């Protein structure tokens, strides 16, 4: 079994624990993510059943579209989660994870919508929208024999 990964908002009112594997980080450059974060969104993801939230009374949700919502701390405003309708996983902002994460940046998505004030020059793969990338986290880690 994978060791648990922990994270929280800036003020600590919302804590979470992920008991399953995390997806590598993707950087989303869509206009909604840029407006929600002030730049692009860097996020990993976990299967819903693997995410345990403490301080849920301090977690607010904003319906950012008809197909997704964003979770944030009601106290400090930290952007924590993105949840797509009918998807089996929840995206988790990479910056809210406790270090070390062991994660790497795997993809830039929606680069056709990126801000005009920066260039993407890190050599990581890019998708104009969301093509050629499966955002689903890996399945459960098989038990050791």
C-alpha cells in the first residue's frame, strides 16, 4: 500500500489525506484555472474514495461551470480541489501538498488558452486543449507479496 500523502490550506482549517496513488502533476492553462489561481493551475489527482478531508465545514465549493466545481477554504481562500461532474477522481492543487511529494510535472494542457505574459519552455509535453492525455490517477497499488 502507498504511504498516505497529506496537505492543507494556508491557514490549516482544511486538512486532507490521500491514501492511494496520485497522478503526476499537470499544469492547466485554461482561462478558468488562470482566473481561479492568478496564474496556471498545477494539480495532481486522486480517486475520490482515497481522499479524506478534515475540517470539511471550512471547505466551500464554487460551481465554476455546468460540469465542474472548485473547492476552497472558506477562511483563507486557498484553492484546494477541482472536481469534474461524474469523474471518479478529484484534482488537488499541487501547492497544497506537504513536501516532499515525489511528484513530477507530466503535461501542460489547454496551452492554446494560456496567458500572453509567459512562455512555456520547460520541455514538458503540451496539449492545445486536453488531447493526448489521460488525467485519471493510477489504479490502486497492488499488495506486496
